[in-house]
C-alpha cells in the first residue's frame, strides 16, 4: 500500500505496524459492539438484543425479602408495561460483566443501576431463594425471609 511504501519499513516492521493498527482498532470497535447489545429505551427500561429481555433501569433501591420482592416485581408499572417478573439466576448472570462497573461499583452493565451486591431470583429450594451477587459473579442461596442488603430487579420478555 502507499502507506507502507512511504514508510520504507522492512517487512517485519511492516507486519508489526499492521498488527499494531488492528490492535488499536479493536479497542474502538469491540466495545461499541458490546455496548450496542443493550439499548436504553428512554422510559426506564433497557432492552437486551442478545437475550430478548427487557430490564428496568434500576432496582427497588432498599433491602427487601424474597416474598416482597416477588410482589414488587409483579406490581411494577414501568415503561407502560405491567408484565414484570423476577428474573432467573441465569437471566441475572447475563447482566454480569467483570470488566465493567456501574455507577455504584457493581459489575453490571452501566445502563442498569443496582444499589446492592445481591439481587433475588425467581428460583427457590424449599425455604431458600437464589440470589445473584454482582460483586463476585456468583449465585447464593438464602432464606426467603432475609431482608438484608438484597434487592429486586424486574425483567420481562420483549415482544
């Protein structure tokens, strides 16, 4: 190419130069593609184009036990939608990103505000319910009556 002729670089240096350009371009292109997976709908909801899920843009904001979290999600009215529910552990895990932190320092996408490390899931085992921890990217099980620093984050299927 004209750039390579102008630079008069030996073949090994030209190869290194080309790889260097691709390396730096990957930082510009890849994050844009990853970020475009999530779309801010401007109405308090975030759409995930990969999973087909729609999330509320923020959790309930205060400690809540599991039964109250279920009720909170079912009664939520955001973005004109009324079919909100509690997410599964796998759905919560789909928001986990160890290389990104939201404004409160948790490893979720930046478009979703979480105010605690852990969020309840819809999954239960006897008197326990599953929680996903956005600090460590792990699921935990805890008694459903626990009302410590755990939040509710609602989800629905996009149509």
